C-alpha cells in the first residue's frame, strides 16, 4: 500500500477528498469538515434553521 493510502486509513487525510485534516493519527478513516457537511444534508438544513 502506498504512503498516501496509509495516511487516509490512519485518519491524517480526508478519506473522500484527500486533504490534510489536522495532522493527528486517529487510527481510522475520517472526513474533513467540508466533506462531512456535503455527505449529511440534514445537518446543514438544521444548522441553517437555527441561524434564522
């Protein structure tokens, strides 16, 4: 496995877009904030309603 793929599996890089999350190794794949928002539209709608 390549170094880039290992960094995604360790949670250093976003599993969807590959951007650096925060440099910490969590030991499991994670999403960055932008990808997490895009993958869960219900949270985005609830957040928008709270701001009104």
